[in-house]
């Protein structure tokens, strides 16, 4: 009986004579990427529309490597043929017509289940219809939790939601890496039964890997592939599997789970050296016998047609995808719940709150000599806190978007520049509003509230906003290659501490630096932001500085000359340079995220 296809035609996925070599971790601390090893050896498989095929094997047998080769995501060298209806399955074709659910799938906190599906970019590049989302939710038994936040889902619900993100795109073939790992028996049974029903209903072919299959999932499997050390012990229908092993002298005992029985048969026994040698020889014999008794033709014949599959859709429009990502960001930011409140606090209130803390230390600062020199500490605190809040907000909010980007980038849905444009379109207005509020909080400490000066307020606003943005963009840059938020924060902090020491004029006088360091300070954002704060503090307010305890106040012009290396303010240059540093780093990150991900980055964010 043919599946009631929503896809519209029958498809056949074939892999013939697959060999794959990649780097494996040898366990050492200083081995770099590891050593090259042959992880797949002449593997064959066939999956038809509406069928469920399981790749079975112990850890290290090559299950994930085979899925990666089929999905065109593998690192290393491969040879052999992967065909869809007789046509070579290229990376672009896989992204167009197939889906891949990896074991680790991250979601955006703050979004509900239905929002996560609704704001999923598709190959069409448009918005998903509500009817399609409701249908997928019903098929995956997620309708009851459709309004639940994704961070509150259990592991079974998260696994089904990850599958739903792929099913809304109507793939003709769906690959899943260990979908039942970590699930209890009932949840694993539910998941496999849902996949089987979905395959029969939509006509989608399912190819999944399993390490410890239970007997109750056997009726849902149409085909099975047993792998051991990269070789195929058996590949074919599950009913023919019992006859094949019975014919070669390994009948499955009654009341025994056939999947686990033959999985144990194709697993190396490592309990002792003798058992290891004996089981290895037996498995080699099984692999050779299967290869000998099931020859594969050199030129696979396509029984359906010409072997060419036209791409159903073009590449999604960047503008449409940007719109979806932008709405996804807004929905997560303004969501009710902890994640939404955290996002709003960090984007809007964290900077004003930290500036308010400065009132505890500088609220009673007067215009005497002690107060005059305390203003230098105030300027350093403002810069340091602006940088610190920028780092804090970024490492707390950006990593989930980075993880989601890494997954959707592998699916060819959009580029890193599109993701960053959407992120900055939300982040920049929020940071500007937050900086304006923080400048209002800080204004009475720096300027005379009785004589408001709009231009001087602008200096304060630009210094706060660009400092926050610079720290944010530096963190974004490091988070491209660093998986740990803490490491990215440490690297960013280290650079900014050097900048504060070198160019702020609050820790070390610029005039006291060697000439080459003074020249280098001109290429640092901190110099211009600090100059704006010095101008606002010492020239924007007429300080009636009186000597205290024998300490005499210097003239502001002399003080600025000593601290910053110039007596006269250059506000226009400082404003332009501060903004240029922040926006320039935004543009640099977009270029950086446009570049193809290096192999070590792809491997780092694989899980």
C-alpha cells in the first residue's frame, strides 16, 4: 500500500560503496585534531518513501559518520555514491529536499512551542501558515504543550519539537541521529511510533540511528543496517533480516529481541583479549559474507524516471528570512516569563542600574581638590561598567542565537550576516535607549543640573552607547570561535582592560607613555570615549575648585593635556571616532560571519 503522500511522488535514497576517512580523537591532551582513520568501509543502503530504516551499531561503529556523509556535512574524505532517485545527492539538493535532526538541538529561550515552529525559516523563505503548524503539532503529539515555553519542555517533548522543525519543511527524506538516546522506554516507543506514522502519512523516508533498540520498536522498522567498525554486517528489510541470519547459521532464539540479538552479534567483545580476537574475526567474516552474497551493481538503475530531480524551491530570500529572524528576536525579548524578563532587563535596565550604583561612591563628591581628582575615578568607572554590562548582556543573550544559527546555517537557510543584521536591528535600538536612560542617571554626577547643556549630554550618551556596543561586538566576535561564554568574556575583558590602561588617561597619564604607545592609543576606542567624558566632566561644568589639605587643583586645560595629551577638546572627532569604532566592528563581524566556518569551529559546535 502506498503512503498517502503529501510530498507528491515516490523517492528512493541510495548509498553505494561508501568509504569515509576522518580524524578521530585518540584521547591525548596534545594530539590536536587526532589521527586519520577509515570509519566506513563499503557501506550500502536503500530507503524508499514512507519507510523507516534504522542504522544499528555500538558506539564508534560509524553510525553518525554515515549520516553525515549522506547529509554532506562530513569532515574528511569520502568516496562512493549517494543518490536520490538516481541523481547525485549534492549538499544543495540535500538542503532543498531533505532534513537532518542531530542529537543536540537547541531552541531560543522565551519562545513557545508554536512560536518556535512558526518562526522557523523555510526553504520558501516565507512565514509558515498556522494550519501547517497546527498539523505538525498534532502529528507529534505536541498540541497540548503548544503554548508552553521551550525551556520548560521535558527531553521527549524537545526531541519531538526538533523533529517538527524539520517536518514543517516537508522533507522527502529525514535523517535522525540517536533520537531515542536519553529517553525512557515509553517516550522512545512514542517517538518511533510517531515517526513511523508520519512516514506512512506524508511519504517521507526516515533514516535514524539507534544504539540500544528495544523489541517494541521492531514492528515500526521497515529496514535495518547493522554496522560494526565501519563495515555492514547486514543491510535490508527487517523481515528478510531474520531469514538471512537464519540461513547463515545464526537464527534468533524465540522470545529474544531480534534487533539487540543481532546487534550483539555484530559488536566486538572487549572483555578479554581472546574474546576480542574471536569476535573481531567473526564480525569480519560476517561483513565479507554479506558483501559476497549481496552484490551491488556498478551503475545503480533508477526505476522511477530520468534520475533528475528538479529543485522544488529556490534559495530563500534574505529579506524574508531577516524578517522571520527579526520577529523571532522580538517575540523572545517580549515574552512573558523568566527568559523574556532577563532579556528586557539586560537590554534596557542593566546599564542604568549600574550607573545608579555610582551614586553610592560619587554622590557626595564636591568641587574641591579631592572631588576634582575623584572625577578621574568616576570616568574610569563609567567606562569599565559600560564595557562590563556590554559583556554581561552579550554572553547571557547571544549564545542561544549562535547555537541556533550554527544548526540553521548547516541547513543552508541563511548566512551569518543575515543573523547578525537581525540581531543588531534589535540590539542597537535597545542599547541606545538604555544608554540614554543611563546618561540621565549619570548626568547630575557629571554636569550641573541647574544649567542643562544638551551638547554635553550628547557627549555622555555617545561615550556610554559606543562603549556598550564595542564590548558587545567584541564578545560576538569571540563567540564565533569560542564555545564557552566564560572564555569569550575573559578574552574580551582582557582586551578592554588593556585599552583602559593604555588610552583612558585615568590609570596612567598619556603623556607619561612612550611615544609608540601614545601613537597606538589613537587606534583605540577608549581614547575617544574617555576624551568625551573628560570634556563633559571638566569643561562642561564650571568647577569652583578650592584647595583642600594643601592639594591644589590644576587648570582643566593643563589636566587634560597631562591625561590625554591635548589641552583643547576635539568633540566632533571624538564623537565620529567613537561611533566609527562601534559600527565598524559591527560591519567587521558581519564579514567574519559571512566566511565559511572553519572545520574546527564546525566540530566545536557540533554538539
